[in-house]
C-alpha cells in the first residue's frame, strides 16, 4: 500500500513539475478543458515508436538521417523560387526572363551539382517530395514552368530510369506522415 501511495505522489509531483517547466517550441502542446466543475489538463505529446525488429529501427534512423540531409536543400529551393518569381515579375520582356532563368539555372548547377552527386537515391526521392511540400508544386511542374515541357519530359524520363518520379506529391496525412513528424521534430530542435 505504501508503494502505491508513493508512486501516486511521485506521479503527481512529476505532472506538476511538467507544467512548471517551459520546454522549447514543439516539445508538447498543453491546454486545459473544463468539464462541468472539473478542469482537466490535456497534453499532446510527440509519437513514440516501438520497433519489433532491429531492422525497422535502423530503417527509421536512416530515414531521419536522410530527411536531415535534404530538408535544408528543400527550404533553400523554396526561398530561391520565391526570389526568382519576384524577379521574373519585374522583368519586362520574355527574352529577359529566359536569360534570367538560364543564369539562375547555371548558378544552381554550379552550387548544387557536387551536393546532388553525393546524394543517395533515397535522399533524392525524399528531396522530390520535400520540394513539393515546400513549394506546393511538384518538381515536374517547376521544371515545366521554368524551362519548358520538353526539358520536364526529359528529366522525368531520367528520373523514372532511376526509380524516382518528379511528379511525386507530398502527403503529410498519408504515406509521408512519418517524414512530417521527423520534420516537426527537426524544426523543434529535438533531433
């Protein structure tokens, strides 16, 4: 009986200590709900994964590593795309716009070719999805808008040869739910 009382006391102290501490953004969300005359604390915690096999745990760790490697590139793509779109709106002629897009393409090739060459196929597939997440447009749509339909078709063919698809979309509620949770933990500084 003493054990149950001491465990209950310990639990109450830890819960009160939990509310007394301030954690970083995204650690957990807490709110209070009132039901009648009772006020209940509601805490949404991050998911906890339990792996039955060591191979599943290694696969998850590898996914975390891959997302951490390509997520900054996808964020940079979003930032550069917004700058490009703003600049394209200021250019008056179509000739100036094409020249600007070619110049930006050359700069991106120079800067990111070494990075992309070191990427694994898994990282490339994740990057395609994360670009869709960040820009709300698939990689295929971006290439088609900026460089034309023939180049988009060409690069889609190359991607398909290597098992990727530039038309892949990001589904944060469906198949990409785990990636979304990894990104949220990464942004919160937890991984």
